[in-house]
């Protein structure tokens, strides 16, 4: 079996990791006033923030089935016998659907499309763990079973520095944003098993950090092996460092990693100053 991995641009993967493991990354698209840009290739987080501030219409879209078909056929032609395609959660994007359609049209190679029910650093952890198992020569059946198991033991917390980006993207009214910013609301969003929940409305940085530590501790209480915690951000490295220190002090035997910044597609929603913290255990 010659296996190749395909992910998408929201996965937060480091460029060296991508190269070292022959991973193919399919970009989502950022749409600004009708013009399309490839996520993390043609556009940056700053471009997204500047467009929102300028009042432009900013949105995102999934890769087309044709794009996935081209990728699958190219990997087949390069000798792949199996393709493991991991995608951003189907509850956040139509990417999984596009990859699934393309799988049905691909011949001559076994394509396995997996909905991670995650994104960003959450999907990054899953990919890292999968690569480790590939190096241990797991069969494709063992890999698929392994992924389904660790998906159940993972999640993401996302915290906004303020409500400005939600206001600019049209997700809340200007009045609500103004009131929220005046009283210092820092919304916390929890994303677990493909479901989005507003976990709390916190008003101080200390409250935010304590919430993150306590929430993850409650989620990993049944872990018997190593716990993985990855943190990402949008222009918020100081916040990330404070969260990382608190996690190191509050949680034993966890591998804590500060990842690269989120992709522009994710930044459309999270905004400057936002952070994401993902956990996973076997």
C-alpha cells in the first residue's frame, strides 16, 4: 500500500510538516466583494481584517469537487494506491461533501474521505497522530478506526478578544457589539463533536484563562494516555503565551504546543486577538 494524505487549508499544518510527510493541502477560498482568493496562498489574515474594516463583503467557500478530483487523480498517477482525505468538519463547511463527490468519480485508487468534525488546531492534532500511526505501519482499516476513536476525545475552545469581527462579518448587530465591547465581553465558543455551543460570556482575561484550563481538565479526566493540547491565534501571541503557561501549571502530562497562526478563512470569524485551544487524547 502506498498511502498519501490530503487535508485542507484550515488544518494549521506547518510547512515543514507538510513537506516531510508528503501531504497535499487543498485550499478553501476567501471571497472579498465577489473576488476569490485561495486560503493561505493568495491572501493573509491582514488582508481579511483590512477588508472587513473597509466594509467589504467577506465570506468563504469550499473547494469544488473538481479540485478534489484533480488532486486524487494526480496522486493516483504518481503511484498512490490509497488516499486518506481529512476535511474540516461537515458542520462548518461543504468541503467534506466536495471531497465525497470527487471520491465517487475517481477511478484506479482507493479514496477514503474522513470528516474530522474539527478544524484548525483540532484537525492539526488529528493529522499529527495519524502520521505517527502511519509510521508505525497501521493498515488503512486500523487508521480509520483509530481516527473515529480519537475524534470522540477531542474538542476546541475559541475565544474572541472582542465582538468587532462578529459585527463586521454581519453575525451580530452593531448595537449588540457596541454594548458587548463596553462591558468587556469576551465570548467563548465550544466546538465538540461537530456542534457549536456558546459556553460562557467572560469579561476578564483571567476568567478566560481559568475557564479554558477548567474546561479542558473536565474533558480529559478519563484520559489514560498522553493528552495533546494545541493553541493557535490571530495576532495574539501574548494571549497564547499566557494560556500556555496556565495550561502547563494546571494540567499534568500534557503535550502543549503553540501552533502557527490560523488561516485567513478561520480569521473571518475569529478576528484579531482571538485564540483557539484544542485538546485530544487516545
